[in-house]
């Protein structure tokens, strides 16, 4: 039997033990992929799955769109299913773009498979507007209402906003989304996506077991992808792929063969809380930018400008600069350089230390009032947030629909907001607007996973966390692992979001796990191929 879940029926919350997904007669027939240009030997297919798993007597179905990169070495050791996070990221374009990066971490003996989860791509896409023209009209009529929802969002502390106004903006958006999605909004929850994955496993016709990797797309690919793609994306911070994996493992523990979860959300907070833990290492990651700068002054303009400042003093200088822009935004050549605009660039850069140089050069230009150079650099950092379209709607539909906790009023929400402000100086206000949307959301998922995460899977799970991940802290990997018997946490000495492609040590660990089922010892620590900080950085 599947783990305990909640679904909505006739307006009542009913707890039930839903039957686990059963092997069906569907088989996947792979063919060409006319929708994608890729250097990989990609194949595509469709798979019919139940629309509503809470209504087993219904014959309504949904077509999942899948993409596969076949194993380069034969015979294949089976398929590994990928999810790239969000929630709102369509899997097919992600794998078509970045599939080659995962071979070193999985061996070339596995087929790499992904799909567009519910609410994304063409799979029950959540859109709160009839078309882009209506969205544009809404933005023109309510510019602050829309701006307050665009992630990354720092309007909660913005000088031209108040919590009451943000709460009202969120209500406008929630009502708009409800009217457009009331027929399908309940079908895009994570529990249903977990069941879809088991349908895929069955249709693959292998051993009936799930091999899975939940992680995010490498940051540089997001930027390159943005410039060369018409697809809309949103990058709120966390790796939803790990949450999906945790949920699938809790619901179907006996069907888990191998599972790697890299850059973890805390599942308890995702379903039952307000994601406070997600931002606990954000300040640590931001501080590392300045520690690296001072340790390498020959390549850091800020260190050269402020030769007598320590890393912490240099960091405080930048915080003062950001705070001043909240009080006194600077207009330049059609761009308003303000608090939110600058922090959006910081959020992008903290996904990968490879982007820290843009923070250094950009802040140096801003300090020297070279605004042309600053806006040119920040346009790169803010690139993936310029065209987000329905991705915001998908994130709200999935994330908010999954939430079991609700908040009835602004007065009840204010202590939550203040608590989050205190968790992180750099990102404590990023989640406020979306949390307000979730608090008032009117389309709960028809099945919300309400069981615990204390289970013994068929084979233990490998969790991976970085020393300082600004979006999914190491503590979340450890807290998630604590409930899965026999699981192990691998720590990489990284300061970006997730580990893939940064550490040969970590790649060897994941390859050994997927090929032989070998887990590292608890406490295993992997250094990066190119360490971010000088030797002696703490391992905690």
C-alpha cells in the first residue's frame, strides 16, 4: 500500500490509504524528437496515465511527454529518471540541453529519462491568464501586483511597499489563478507526479524499480538557455526535484532501487511549514564571496579598491550599498537600479562560484558610478528572470497546492514574515510574496502527501549537500536523511547550489552508487576540483 495521503472530495479532507500504482499494459514506444535540437541521441515518447488517482473508477487520462538519452554502453543497466527542480521546470528541454553532464556521475551504462511534470510544458500547464495579451494587460493595470510576485522577489522590504499591500496583491493573483484553473488546478500536486513516475517505471518494462536523480540544472546552462530559447523559466531557489524524490520514496519505499538527491529541501517544512530552513546558509554563502575576494586580491577588484578592509568589512560595505538603493533608487537609461534589482543579481550569482566574478566587477562598477557597465553586467545576472511567463503560475499551482498548512489572515502571517527576515540578511525576504500566495491559495492538490518521512526504502538513498548552499542548506539534507533508514549524506565543499560537475570526488561516489549500489561512509567529505576558499575552510 502507498503511504498515507490526503485528498479533497466534496469539500472534505479525507485520509485514505491509496493503493500503490500497479503495473499496467502501457509500454513506451520511443521515436524521434522533432521539438528539440540536441547533440545527444535523444528519443521521445508519450505515455497515458490516469488524470485523477483519487478516482480509480474514472477512465480520464493524461498524456505525459517523455525524453530519453540511451545508454552509450550496452547492455543498459536500466533507466535513471530525472527531475530538474522548480517546481515549474519542464524536464525534456532540460535533459536535451544538459544530458551529457550527467554521464560522468552515472556511468554510460544507464538510459537517462525525464518528462514534463504536471503543471509544466504541455502537461496540464497552469496559467492564470488566457494568453500573453491578458497577462500584459494585467501587468499594465497592476504593475506592483505583478512585480511583487516575480521571483526572485525582495519587495517585502522594499521602500515602496507594505505587508498589507503585498497581502492584497497576493489575493488578487490567487483569485485570478482560481478562476482560470479551477477545473485542473487540483491535478498538479507532487503526490500525483510521484505516481506518474511509477507509471513510467512500469511502462519502461525493466525491473519495476525506480532509479532517480533529483537536482537542478547547472546555472551557466540557465543563462545560456535563456538567451537561446523561447521557453519560460522561473528559478525560485530550491531543488524541487529532491522534494519529489523524497515524496516518491516515502510513498513507495519498496520500489526504490537507487536515488540521488542533490541540493535538498526539507520535506516537513515544504508540506507543513513556511520553508524557513531553506535560507539558513544564504548568508554563509554570500560571505564566502568576500572571503574569496580578500584571499585572492590580484583577481578581485573590490579587494584592490578597499585594500585595508577585511572580508567582513567588505561585505558590510556592499550591504550598505544595497540598503541605500532601497531608500534612493538610481534611474539609468531605462533601468531602475534599486534594492530588488541588485539582490536579484546576487541571487543568480550565488548559484555558482563561477559567477562571483560578475558580482565583483558589477559592484565595483556601481561603486564607481559606472552605471553603463553595471547594468550591462546585471543584465546577464538577471537574464533568467526577464521572461518568466506562466512559470510563476506553475510554481504557485504546484507549491501552494501541496501546502497543507494555511494562514487565515495578514495578522497571522506577519510573525512568519518577521521570523524569516531574521533567518537571512541577504535572502530572508525573498520568499514572502510567494508564501502570501500559498497562504491564500484556493486550489489544494487533490492528493496531498500527509504521511511521515520515516521509512526504510528497498535500497538506501544517497543525499548530497554543499558546505554553503544559499538555497538548499546542508542541514536540510541531514534532516531529510534522518528519516530514511540507512541513507547517507555526502558533503561536498561547495558554495553554490548542488554538486554536479564541480567535484570529481562526488562524481565517483554517485557513479559507484548507481553502478554497484555502493554508498560512501557517513561523514564522507568531497573537495571541489577547484576549491572556492583557501585550504582550512571549515567542514561543517
